[in-house]
């Protein structure tokens, strides 16, 4: 079965890079943040089944996931939770 990989632009301060994740990776991250950091469980865009690989839906979800990550970065301005830092590959980009 095919699956969609989302390429998301991340920017922190003067640093900008992209991360590539499947929706299921975002879902796993979100579950951990909801349980560990008590973030709003409705923050993550919902999983949609019908037409999930249509170009317009993929583009819409990609934008929603970018907003999701930016929202998380605003919520944790000083120190991102380890699970989020790992997801965003901070160890590769921010020294």
C-alpha cells in the first residue's frame, strides 16, 4: 500500500530546514505530547481516510501539519520536549 510522506518546513530563529514524516509519525508524536505535556489533543489535524492521497488533500494537510509544528514551537519557546526535538531533528541543525 502507498503512503504519503509530508515534507514540512521548520524554522527556529535564523535556522530553517525541512523534515519528512508520515502522518502516523505526527500522530505518534502528538500522542506522546498529549500524555506528557498535556497539549490540546485537538491540535493535530484529523486523520482522513477518503481521498487521502488526492493532491488537494495532501497539500491541505501539509499546510495543517506545518501550522501544527509551528504551534508546538510557540508553545515550547525555550526548551522543546525531547520527543519534539527528536522529531524535528534539532540535533542535526541547531547547535
